[in-house]
C-alpha cells in the first residue's frame, strides 16, 4: 500500500482550486509532512504536452471520445511518473483536478456517461482512488465572475453557457452524494483563508484516522 496520501480538489471554473492547493501544501508543511502540488490535465512533462495539444486551438474542438482518450493518456503518465512514485516514498500528493473532473465534464456535462469514463479509468489506474476529494462549491455566476476579473484568455469550457456550468455543479454534488466517505463538499464563496480552514479540519481527520 502507498505510504503517502492522495488528495484531489475539484469544482467548476474559478472555484479557487489552485489557490487552495498552494494553501494545503503549506498547511501540511506546518505539520511536518512533505507534500507536492500537481495538476491535471498535466503534472509531468508528457502530460503537459498532451494538455497543450488538447487545449490548443489548432485542431478546433476535439471529438469527446478522442478527448477522453487524450485525458486518460495524460493521466496514466501523471500517475506513473509523478503521483505513484511520490506516494511510494511517503509524500502526500495534492492534485488540482483528477478523475472526477473527467466524470463531471466528459461523463456528465458532455454526455459520454459515467460508466464509459469509469471503465477507461479502470484501464489506466485499476482500483486506485484519491483518499480524499474536496469539492469547492459555489454559485456558477460567482466562479465565472472570478474568471472574468482575472481577465486571462478564456478556455473552451469557460465559454460554455451558464446551463452547462449548472449541470457541472449538480454533477459534482451528485458524485459527492454517491461517495460521501471520499468527498467533502466545501463552501467556496468564503475568503481563501476561510476556505482553507474548512479544508484543514478534514486534513486532521485524514492525518489521524488512516492507517500508517
Ligand atoms: N477538464 C479538466 C476537463 O474537461 N476534464 C478533465 O478531466 C480535466 C482534468 C482547464 C479545463 O480543463 C477541463 C476543466 C477546465 O475547463 P483548469 O486548468 O483546472 O482546467 O482550469 P480551471 O478550473 O478553469 O482552473 P482555474 O485555475 O482557472 O480556476 P481555479 O483553480 O478553480 O481557481 P483559482 O484558484 O485559480 O482562482 C481563480 C480566481 O479567483 C480568485 C483567485 O485569486 C483567481 O483570481 N480566488 C478567489 N476570490 C475570492 N474568494 C476566494 N475564496 C478565491 N479563491 C480564489
């Protein structure tokens, strides 16, 4: 069994995942735990190359099944090159998005179905799952307003209509309801420090209750 712990952060656009990944790594360092921050799609050289290909504009929109295969190929590299070696040496791994993004976006939002996504995931990862998954939940408009305020180039999903983002929000909440042990839903409308405090409580639980 891996010695480290694997924590993922999920949620819609602008929910504050990247911000909280940084704060989580700092919170773990204060507990004397080595933690690494990583992200999907990406997290190692090959997976970052796939991310550029996938999010790049040169091929227009990808077919959704092709997209699933690209994401899973990147994820396999990420697992083999970054996540599993870190867990094996006892580090904690904090990932900005993981398979639940694919379940919500491609599985539910884009209609591939959860069974297809879960089957593809089993091929690349077997029964491996995060120990803990935080869903940063906030109203769709608040997340999109944050993204607009940041004024970077919008990515393809940020351009989708509000109904698509509402579907995603509900998808995440449904995933959480189906697996309440693994998922913790956090109110992401609070300040970054307040959200971080909510996460911290669950870190303590993970720290003290999982087998060494
Ligand atoms: N995708 C991804 C799939 O379709 N399938 C998959 O399997 C995977 C893995 C890119 C796209 O890829 C899709 C989903 C996405 O559409 P991404 O790079 O993670 O994925 O892009 P985003 O989700 O859009 O990530 P962002 O970095 O853009 O948003 P975050 O990480 O949620 O938010 P963050 O921390 O960068 O903050 C956004 C802004 O809000 C502020 C920050 O300062 C920043 O300006 N902020 C707050 N403001 C007020 N209160 C708070 N609590 C705040 N926290 C942060």
